[in-house]
C-alpha cells in the first residue's frame, strides 16, 4: 500500500517535470532551426525592415512616454534620498545609471512583450488558424524562413533601439524634475552623469542586456503563436502565455546578466 502511494506520488511529480523538460528541449530545437534558416530570410532585407516598422515604430510612443515618467519618478525619489546625505548634485549619475543599467533594458523588454509580443503571437496564431502557413508548405515555402525569421530579427534589432530611446527620454525626465522643478544645478547634473557613467561597463552592458531580452521576448512570442492550436480560444491563451513567459524570462535573465556583468 505504501509502495503504491509512493509510486503514484513519484509519477505525479515526474510527469509534469518530464513534460517541462520536453517542452524546453523542443523550444531549444525550434530556436536553433530558426537561426539555421535565418540567412535565407536576410537575403530579403525588405521583409525585416517592414517588420521593424511594424513592431518597433508602433512601440515608440509607449516606450517614450513610459521612459519620461520613469525618469521623472527617479529624479524625484533620487533627490529626496540623496538630499539626506547632501549628495543631491549626483542626481544625474543616479538617474543615468539606473536607466542605462537596469530600468531601460528591463522595462523596455516588458513593454515590448505586452505591446509587440502579443501582436506577433496573435498574428502568427491567426495565420496558422487560417491555414496560411499550411498553404506555404504546400507551395514548398518554408514558413519559418519566410514568416518567423524576419519578425525574429526585427524584434532583435528593435529592442536595443527602443531601450536607448527609453533611457534617453528617461534622463530628460530626470533633468526636468531635478533641475527645472526642484532646482539642482544643471552643470552638476550633467557633469556628474558624464563622469559617473562608463561607456563600456554601463552603456555597453545595457546594450547587451537589451539584445538578449530582444532575442528571448521575440522568440517566445513567435514560438507561442506558431505552436498554438488553430482555434481562437488557443490563440488567445497563447497571447497570455507570451506575456507571462516573456516577463519571467526577462527577470530571470536580468538577474543572471547583472550577476555576471557587475560582479566586481
């Protein structure tokens, strides 16, 4: 009796674990297949440029507005904290480092997942539900190369650019609050920022983060849409899974990258 219950318990634990490992393995194989067929898709740069406009240009407004308000909040909170130690002149450095190192890449990736990622998942899922992908296969056209690869590289290119816009507008928001509203010296704001932000250790590492996040979020969105069942209900569930999985991946990757980059 005890042995049977133990076997049932192990089976209940092992089954979802095995399914999770199988899912990770299948997703990894799909990712490398996408990379393998990408050179063929890059021979038609117009497809990539069109997708950059679709998923990047349409995300600029929400990225810029969010960056502005995040920078303003950082300027306000940073001033109140630094003022307790008489270090309010270093507000520019604090705002810039917070945006370039962490908030710029992370918040941009999360917003990108909610805005463009769900759109990509729904688009691919509806193409599958409408049997457009099956029709391509019937015409000897690889849908991964023709449909998924241009969107993947468009997302990879767009996310670092959007993160740079987020950080730049955020610094402007911090300047408006810190200098124009509160009264911090403008020269000290910019000089401390210039002296405290290193191009290689801070800016370049932020670019690497945004690139990794772009790969993770875009592939997750495309994979969920491509593997969704061709029904409206499953496509809607796939868009929800995209946001959840992509958000968790961004936070997990952010921790690992931060531990590797800034462990000095």
